[in-house]
């Protein structure tokens, strides 16, 4: 094999030999290095050596990308690998593979580092909202709104939602210090909204921790006790319940309301402990008078929950007009169901001479007065749709409807007794018999 000392000038002037597909000029100063010239005039550095008794040839690179000194250094490196018993081709393949892996990791990391909380929030709402009540959907829209839009009523523009600043951040930047600062700032001007936003964000963050796409990005431990400590305390007054002594006056005023749908709805809240939107969205198809049961949507359990329909409440529901699919219908509401019963309730409270009690306060009243009939805490929780807290409760099987009906019937009978309401139970109305 003839050799020559390669120089820049020789490389520039080198031409392919006529009739040959490729011509090689072997470098005398660097064993294994050659300049390869193709018939078309292309020039590249190559390396040739012997590995395991066989000739090995590799392309180093085009002369436009490699200068001579670099090519000579690379040829010496390849020979060193051979001397050490390593196949340079395998080493190159592994290097390329590692580079590809690193490239993909860098790409993934870049995407990971760029995901905004807003992206995950939108996915969360899209997946969860079909099972939410209309009221709950509106809540999520309000806390995430950017604000600055003209108000539909009155002048001015809408206020930015309490969660909006967090949604504009990267998910990897949400840490305990960030949440603590966020709650502290928001609490200074809108404590109630700050607390409500925290509750919604916590549920969302827990969901993210269960999603493969986000669980490696977020810090699920970012909601620390220090963060919870700065969340404004609930402003609910302890008096936001009806006491036993109030029942007679309350029932008398509510039953005297001119709208029987609202009257039945308000009594239903107190007798079932249901959330206001759960009862408002009750459909006729959700009721089984023969079984004495009704199916409520549930923000805790996606499948909803079945609870007893006690006799007195069943009689109220059975007497309601069947205008459409909704049990508590309204001929004036756009969606056909009861929309705002608070005005009528406040009027009934004024008539009865009672202090203000919210609709949610009627739900609290159920939990409070259930103790008078010694209803087990687990039964109360299952009827109200509370998530079980005690470890033992979490592992018990769901109580059958018949067992719930026994306790629910005792509660309704006791309530009617305190309210001075005489009610004769009709066995033909429903299948579950109230036990007094």
C-alpha cells in the first residue's frame, strides 16, 4: 500500500484515478488514515485497520467538516480502541445510541419543564365535569377565570379568579413556598375565595398525583401543614343550623310557602342531608317509589349514591307536578329545574322569626339532629355522601339500603314528631317500612 504525507495542498489537488470508483491516498504519518476520493469528486477521511483478524474500514468524515489534524487524531483514537480489544464500530454505535437517548431525554425534560398548570387543569376539568353538578362546574370556571371581562350586570370588569395566578405557572414550580405565599396574598383581600380556591386546587393536585403524565412532574407533598396553616378558617357560624326547638316553627313556615316545589325541596334538604345541587338535579328516573329509594349524584363518588326515600318525603315528592324530567321543576327556569330557592327560604325564616340559616345549613342540621336518634356516624356519612374518614369505615362494606332505611325512617319520624306533624304512612307508597 503506497503512502504519502498528506497536506492541505495535496488534499485540495487530489483527483480520482480514471476508471476507478474510488481512489485512496494513505497518510504516511498516521497509520490507517487515508483520503478517499470518489469518481464524482467527493473527498472524505477514512480509517482502516484489522480487528479479530479481519479488515475493518470506517468513514471518519468529509473533508469539509474535518480538517487534517482532526482526522489524524481520530484515526489514532480508533487504533487505540483496536489495540485495547474494542471494536470501533460497536463503540461508535453505542455512542450514537447514547446520544439519541440523551437527545430524547433532553426533549422530554424540555417538555416536562414547560408544562403549565393550566394545561393539566383544563384536562382535569374536561374529564371530571361530566359528573359534576352545574354549580360545581361554575365554581371551577370562576376560580380559574382570567378576569378583565365586562360584567354582565352593572359596570366595570370581572375580577381575576383566585386560582388564575397558579394556573399560569409551570407545574414544576409549584412548591410549598409558592402555595403559602399565594394563600397569604389572596387571604388579605378575599379570605373566603382564598379558602375555596385552596379546596378546589387540593382536589386537582391530588388528581395530578395519580396521572402518569403529571405524577413525575409535581411535588405531591407541596401542600404541607405550613400551607394549610395560612389557609383562612371557614367563616361558617356555628349557628348555621336549626335546633330541635326551631323545627315546629320552621316546618310550619316552609309548608305554608305558596310554591309546593320549593316547600318540598327545602324539607328534602333537611330530611336527607343532601347537598343543594344534588337534590335540585334529582330526576323522576332517579326515584323508585316501590323500593323507597332515590339515586343522587355525588361529588365524592363518581357513580353517585342510592339513599332511602323515607315515607313523609316520598309523599311530598309524589304530589309534585310532573312538568318535565326534573322532580323539583320550574316552568320559568331556562333548564326547567329549580334554580334559586334561597329567597323563599329566607322569607320562611323571617315569618318563623328564626335567624338566618343557609341551604347548606339544612344539610348540617341533618348531621346535627341525627344524633338525637343515635344514628351511627357511618350511616350518617353514607346517606349524606361524606367520604369516610375513619380507617375502619374505609374497609367496611357499603351498608345495604334496607339498613339505611331503618335509621333514616327513625330520623324522619322523630323530626315529624318534633315539628308536630301528623303523618299517616301509606304502605302502598313505598316498599321500605319506617321503624319508629
